[in-house]
């Protein structure tokens, strides 16, 4: 079919924008950059798009359309086959379109409506292929099914720049259908955990006060919307004091993410001290994670944005968490507390559950601490039994 000149120009713009968005991120990509890359004038760009946000969202829609088309044609004789083929197809589409997927991943952070749409796309794919005659998925079911698979794609394709391994897809099917812990018993005392919610009041060493001011401002206004002047003004110091401790705003961002990682890992480690059994430890860890991030919600935003501003810093955050997870899971395996699923895969799935659970409970839904325990109880059941009984 003959392509019109207008369509060719539009495609040129999208291809140039896709390359820049995937390499530089949304904020650092300008219309001028896009035009220089594809050899067009700004006027030509604005004849086709109102701005970079429109082309960004069109790229995101392209990959969503492919995703939806693939999930509608999943084949298989058993639930295991259907689920494997669904995951394999979706992961391969994301891998083949990884530049779009990188933009897609950032769009989920930048534009809430995209995140909600992505959730619906994953849910509809599962409902149309392997779940029959089911009532709407509960929140824990969504985290268990969708959080684990979404984060597996992010981890392998974006963080490691490689196709999701077949072995990981098999692990994901096993995890989805059967869970991973060998005991179904949860000690409800695992939920009886509180965190000291008192925050620093700004009276401390200059570096800590500056970090606290930056955490608040960057978490609310974003990295690019916060200047060094904003930070030092809030902290009550001059810019000279800032540069005594940080080479740049970028180095401060790195320190915030590293600090968040250290403090979160310490909080979760302390929370499970003296707790017996992997299921109890898992639920206690999730509770500690939620309470920690409830106090430091700005850090949640900062860590997410670091993935696009400083990809190596964002990857460091998740890799350090994963390393801790793998160590804990290997210990549980030696005690015969968990099933034989690769520890790296399992760690990635569990991090995905925690990540998307945090987004929902801390940012999307009205705060209801009593419901948190109910959600964690249901999640514990899924971890022990899997979701296999729901497929028929």
C-alpha cells in the first residue's frame, strides 16, 4: 500500500523521537532535538504534532496495540501452555520493540492515565486467555499476577538489555500457578509490626538537612523541577555549603537513592529478625516496606524518576535489593521452606509484587491501614498456593 508523504514524515518524526526518548528520557528530549535527528524543521513537526507529549503518547499507544493484538491470539491445550505462550508472546513483543518499551516504562511514571491503562491491558490479557468466568480480580491477585510479570519484563529487557529467558518464563508460570512457599500456615503475628514514624525535624548536620530538603522537594516537584537554589533555600544554607557536600544535583540524587536503599534494606532486615518461616518473613517484609515508604513517599517518586534521569543509579537500587532477596531465598531453600524456583527469578517476581502494591496502596487508593493486613493475608495465601485453583 502506498504511503503518503504526510505519513512518511509522521513516521520519521516518531522514529527519531523513539530513539531520543529511549536514550535521553522524556524530559531531556526536546522538539528541537527530534527535528535535528530526523532532518526536519520545527514547522514540519508542528504540522503533525502539538508537542513532544503527543508523539510520546503515540509511541506508547503503538506498543499497547501490539500487546493487545498478541494477547488476543494465545493458543494452548492446558492452562500452563496458555499462560506460558501469553507471557512469551508479550515479552517478545516488548523485546522486539525495546526502544518503545523504554518510553512506555517512563510514560507509566510521567502520566498516571498511562499506568492505569497498562494495568487494564495486562488484566484483560489474562482474563481473555486463561481466566474463565471469574469475578473481578482482587488487589492482591492483581499484584501477584501482574506485578510479577510486569517487573520481570522491566528487569530483563530494560535493566539488563536482554530477552526474557525461557527459563524465567517457565519460573513465572510455576510461580503463578503454584506459589513458592511450602507451608500454607501464616503466623498472624507477622502482621503485628509498627515503624517509628517520627521524621527528622531538620536539626542536624548540614548534609543531612540538605538531603532531607531535597527529598521533600524532588519527591513533590521532580528532579528537573527542583533547583539547587530551591534545595538550599529550604534547608537554610547557602549554595556554597551545598557544594561542600555534593559535586552537583546529580550526585545529590545518587546519594538520595543510595540512602533510600540502605535504609529500606536495614528496616526490612530488622523487621524479620527473630521471625521464623519464609512466608512469615515475606509478609513481615512487605509490611515493613509499606510502612517505610509511607513515611518516605517522596523517596518512592525519587527512586522511580532516577530510572530515567540516571539509569545506572536506578538499576543499582533494584540490584542491591535483589541481591538481598536472593541471599534470603537461598537460606530459605537450604531450610526446605520454599519450592524449587530459581532464586533470581523469584526475587524479581516478589519485588514486582511489592513495587506495584506500593503504587496502589501509597498513591492511588485512599489510605486504609486496616485493609493493608487483609491484603497481606490474601497475598500470603497466593504465595503458598499460587493462583492455579482459579484457572479452570
